[in-house]
C-alpha cells in the first residue's frame, strides 16, 4: 500500500521507523527527532521512546525537539528551552522542574539559565513561533555526546 493512502498516525509510524533504521544502518552518532510521538497512540509512543533511549544507550546522541513537556522530562539528559529564537533556559537531568521549564517555554525567566542563554548567542534551533516556546532535549552516553549535547 502506498504511504500516501495511510492515516496520519500510520504515516508518522513509517517515518519514525525509517529514520531509526537509517540511523542504525549509517551508524549515525546523532539523530534529530522533532515531535516523534505526535499523533501516535500510547503503545507506539512508548515504543518510539524506548527506541530513542536504546540509541542513546548504544552511544548515539538524540536531539529531541518537542513541545510535550512530559516527553522531554521523561527522556532528556539535558533540556534547552527556546523562546523567540533564543535559549531561555537550560536544565540538567534532575534539575528540570516542570513549572520552571514551563515558565521558560512561556517566556518567563528560568532560574537555571546557563551560559548558552546568558550571552544571547545564535542557537541551532528555531523557535516554535513568534510568541511560542519550545524545548530541545539532548541525550547520549558520556563518551558519545561531544558537541551534539
């Protein structure tokens, strides 16, 4: 069956499976996943999350861009919050409080803004929109993080 005839959720499943397979085949050190579980049922969402964590455990790095705070808090080793094109908050695993991260996503000041946000330098990711905030999470084994972290 052609992919174009599938439902939106099933197309998302195909795209996620293809990206994971290509990452494995290429031995990719970094996988960028933007809202990988959006539109998926609970079981498939859990499968995608397990696969992302498995890639991290295998030494790869995952750059997860999402507006789903629960997803980010469950998967991230480190969170960077973007607001209007700038880093507005930076949190390490264990420091990420949903209220502080949510406030940073809404444009408020985060108590744990790191050096990346203090200088206001260019960020590699765009914002969700003019007034919207978005968070990116990175994870990887200690030896495989490098600059992708």
